[in-house]
């Protein structure tokens, strides 16, 4: 290649790969996302938007998705399977080694998934700063809601009084 006298040499790009310089005082966005995802308790889920808001960049839910995509190569491990979209859908499942792995990991933790959607999503949704109630506090709540749906009509005090009144009048005769 010819060199011209007035041409300046252009340095090769990049000379060295620069490592991301982060520390505890100024972690990168991905590191913040990973730390928040590690806080999600077993048996619970959170959303990309919830993590983005907690990381300080509310409108960056897609960036959280990119971070979860990269989470498989990070140590300590990040439970990326616990992060779903705002409707409880497993939109990140295709970024796992197999398309069913995300659902399988959630199932091992007691999270029911049907048609790629977390069942009882509102009850299982975790937000940063919320104390971990533990799995025993969640399962009975979900079970009691299912039981309430099967009960036709609860007995009220008014209907009990009528029954007692009839019984009392019959007994006094």
C-alpha cells in the first residue's frame, strides 16, 4: 500500500480489548440487572420492566432482555428464568439452550406455566425491596384462591339466623 507524504497514520482499532472498568461504587447497567435478578426468590418471578425501573432506567426493559440473554455466561449464575415479560409470558425462552428449559426450571421451583404463561402471575410477581415470604407463604395463598373458586356460595350470617330461627321455633313447640 502506498503511503502519501501528507497522510497521517491511522491507528488500528482497537489496539487492545478494553475491559469494562466497574467497581462497587459504579457498576455497569448489566451488573445492576444481574444483581437484581439474583435477588428474585425461588418460586417467584419478576419482569424486565420491574428490573429496569429498579436499576434506575425505567424505560430500558429491552436492555434488561439483552442482559438476561448474556446472563448464561456470568458467574455467579443469574436466574434468568425468573424474569418474564409484563404479562407473565416466557418471551426469553428461546435464548436458553432448549426452548423448554426456562419452563422446566420454573416448574422445579413450583411455578406453574401453561401455554408459555406463568399462572397466578400477579401472586408470584416479585418487586425489588419486597421481603421474601418464602415458598410456604405463596403456595397456600394460591391454593386458597383455587378453593374459593370451587365453592358455590359462602354461608352468610343472615342465612344462618334464618335457619336458627326456624330450628328454635320448632324446638319450642
